[in-house]
């Protein structure tokens, strides 16, 4: 089944186009409003209805409203599974997105289990399923590091990067996950080098593709610099990370909170 299965009389652009454009532009509150309006305007069994709700969930989570985002994922997943099938890449992608929302809520073991299951199922597919493998592996890397299982996180990140070397947003996220795992093992020089590789990759990507990783590079660099006892430089990077996350995602987003905690740690040590 195609992702966008048009009805016979529908000849214009997909009804979710504006919501997706708003999301890509980082206008998350507007994207939620637009996506919700689209979902209300469509029949319950229209293929675009769950797609609109998935955009609403992503945009809600991007504002740091992780519990609200999880509720939307739980609402939309049964419909997506019914429309596309349990093993379709779109269903698996939504499961991966939901799992990473669990991580944002501190439910790391649940995130780990779900991302591992999604990656295993998606690995049997082709095309877009391979991107789902990478996305779920990224969530798994984060969940493992959050549980201080940094060598396992490093191994998964390296394995996935070697298998899928495409210079895109998912590779950017995985490189940052690798840097996180290296920082967790006090291998700060290696983490710094990996973060700088991520910075170079980000510069090559269109702005909209790297927006979801806003502040993440600066956060990884700040953590590495602090570990190397370069506190003044670390603070500059932590401030940059916090300011960028605050402007893009708001104060409640898990990365904004993490950047603020790192900044407080640096200030407390000085």
C-alpha cells in the first residue's frame, strides 16, 4: 500500500501538505493546529487521517509536551496499523517515534524494548523500511546510554553507521548518539571528534532536515569539553545549546532540560 493512497476524486496536493511544511519549518504549534484541523475534516477511515494525527504527535513532542504526544501516538497507532498493516514501514516508523517519546519521559527500558523490536521487524523490509531500522536504532542507542550501558550504545551506533553511511539527518542523529556513548565512557577526546564530524554533516544538510537536532551538537561538545576540564569553553557551548533548544522547543523539551542541567553543573563546579 502506498503512503499517500489518494481517493479517486482527489487531484490536488495532499491535505497534510501545509501541516508538514509548518512542522519542517519549526512552527510546531501551528503544525499541531493545522494537523488536528485536517484530521477533523476527513472521514475516520481516510488514509490521511492517521497521517495528520502523526504529524500532530511529532509537533506536540517537539514542543516538549511529551506526555501529550504519547497520548496522540496511542490514539493513532491502531488506525495506522489497520490502514497500512502491522509490518508496513509507516506503522513501524510511528512505533519508533512513540518509543522515543517514551525515552523523553524517562521510560528508557520500554523505549529500548520497542526500538529493538521495531528495528528487527523493519530489517526484513526494503526501501523506507531501512530508514526505520536507522531511526529505531537511534532510539535504542539513546535508551542504552540513558541506562548507562554506554559500550552497548556505542556498538549499536557504530554497527548502524557502518551499515547505512548515507550523509543525512539519521546519520547525524546516530553520530550524536555515538558521541553521547563516548562521553558516557569518559572518552571525551573521541566524543569531541565525533561531535565535530556531526557538525560538519549538519552544515551540508538543508536547514529543515537538521532542525530536530537543534542544540544537540553543542550539548555533546559541551559535555566533552567539561570532561576535558575546559570549563570556559564548555560553558559557552552549553549556553548555546540551552538557548537554541529554548527558542526552538521550549523549556519542557527533554533536550532543553538536559542543557540546563549541564549548564547548572558547569556553574556549580566553577
